[in-house]
C-alpha cells in the first residue's frame, strides 16, 4: 500500500531512507532546512580548488542492496583505497604509521606507569553503566593515562574533561587502543582478548582487517551527494530544501501532518533524522530543556606550490600544544600530479573563539612545525570556512537527556528516529545501515 512518507533531515541517513521508501513505491517528501543536501558531507570551491567540510570518505556497508543504492551507476567515478593511511601527531612527534597514539611519546617513566596500569586494569564491571567517562577510562586504562592523555585531549577537542563526558565519548575519536613497547611485544600481548582491545599494532600493515574506502575521482566528497541527489530526482522524491517546519500536528498517538512555510504536508509515516528535541518543540511536548555544549569548527584550506611531506590521507593532532584537530591531505586522495597541492586543517573550539585569531596563519605555522610543509614551500592561497555550533559535545547529561527525548518521540506510533538524534550510533556507516533496516521494517 502506498503511504505518504515524510523524511526530515537531508543528511546521508535521510537520503538513504528517502531512496529506499521511493523504491518501495511510497510517496516521499524529503525536507532539509539548509540550502543543500548532505549536511557536512559536502564540498565547496575556493580559488579553483575543491575542499571538503572535514575528512570524509565513503565505505561500503556490507549490505549488497544498500551498497547498490549508494554507489551503483557511478562506479567509474570512484577511486578505491584498500587501506586508508591515517596518522597522528602526539607529544611533538609525527606518526605516519598509525592513527593510534604511541605511549613511548610520553617518555620512559610515564610509558611504563601507563603500561603497568593498563595491564593490571580489571575493566569496567557492568552493569550498571559508568556515570562518567573518567569512571570508565580509569577502570579500563588506569588513572595515569587518563590524567596524562585523555583529559588534556578531551579538553582540547570538546572543552570539557572526562568528569563531564559520557563514558563512550572516547569512541567518537577512535581512542580505544594505544601502541606500547615494541612490535614483537605487541604481537604477544594481542594474543590475549583482554589486551587486544586496548593495545594497537605499531604499523597499520600489521593489521589485516582493513575495509576499503572510496573517494570521488574528481571533485570532493560532495560529488557523492550530487550522485545521490540525481537518484532522488529519478525516483520522484520531492526534495524541499530551505524547508521551514512551523509545527507538528498530532492526533491519537500519531503525527497527522507537518505545517511548513509552503503549506501542510499530510503524514502516514514520519522519519525524523534531526534532534528529537526539535520535534518536541514543534509538537508542543514538554521535554527537558537541557542543551548540550556546542563546539564550532573552523576549516582552513591551503594550497601550496609543492607537495605536502606525508603520504597519509589524514592526520589527527592529539598534541594539546597544537590547536589543530585534524589535517586532510588531498594529494593522497586525488592522485593528480598536475593539480595544486591542497590541504585542509580543522580546528574545534568554543564559539566565542572563532574570531579570536587568524586561523589561516595558525594552520600554516602548525603544518610547518609538524614537518608537513617544507621550510621553503610557499602558500599560494588560503581561506576559512566556519561551521558554527556544529558539534554537540557528548556529555553524560546530554546523552541521558537525548535518551529521554528519544523515548518521548518514539511514543508516537508512526514516527521513526534516524541518524545521530536517534541515540543509536555515531559513525556514519552504522547510521546508514540503521536507516536502511528501519525503512525496510516499515509495514
């Protein structure tokens, strides 16, 4: 039976939900508040070059029908990378072999203390779940590593420490494993499941579970959204950007319709891909008003007259002495020796800091200091893009509040929560799978 389906939120989960519903024969409206689909999975042009809103690449999901939905028809427009070369910068040392921090950068004494505590840690004995990130991390890794690494790194990235964050916040930054000792000792330690989950290989080549990644052969990751937008058009999804939802009309435990700036849209099934608190406000529900701390992102794009001095695709900067968060080196994605050499540097900060300094100069200075730019290399162009209040900090209070909001919204029988606002995941591939499974479960 054909249903009137409305999808709110035009990020990748919302796009996947819309395409799947349309292929099932339903009538679909996709509403997006911004002027374009994709959320931060977009690109922009500056000085004739393409830059992305952060480090983004595509992964196959392992579900054949979903992968066909995402990639079919455009196979020739993608480059495949069997192994994504990710590095990190920690305690003044550039590590191009792995994205996992190496405890040896802390010096022998701290390394040995961290290692002894990590090996002796009993781990969190659940249930119940830990109250804070610190409770969990101390139980898993020991207090020295929390004090010397986790707290200063989280303070830099999120503006708060482990006493405030949710106990799974470290997963957002892939901070689960650390390199210790030497490769031979690591190989022995990783034979134990207890230590394997906390100790990393020293080099990515020693790990054999890599999943291939994909990046458009031309342009930036926004090319993917352009491909999917064309598929939405061909499946007759009614895409409405710059959509202004004014109210959610309720009735008998269901959502009856949405009132928008351009009229009323009747609803049989509603797929809500943005914050459930927004639904509550528009529907007149009395939900807790807690708002999570927000971080703004400044992206600096640089073009140089010669290649950057690393073959990594991206580098995460854990060092608290540096302001940069992550560096994307586009030469390694695009592989065009005739193209200008481009990189983007992300900074995460309190919104009040956005205009405090010249971030282009900070980016250039830090790239040179990390050894990623030759001393005599010249920057030919530089620019900034700001994403204001774009990163909600995953505090323990914010997560508990999200759980309450999600439960209140799910009480309506024809509402389905997708995306990060569902509280069921954070990584994009997982959220895409969730959206696909949810839509296929709709009767």
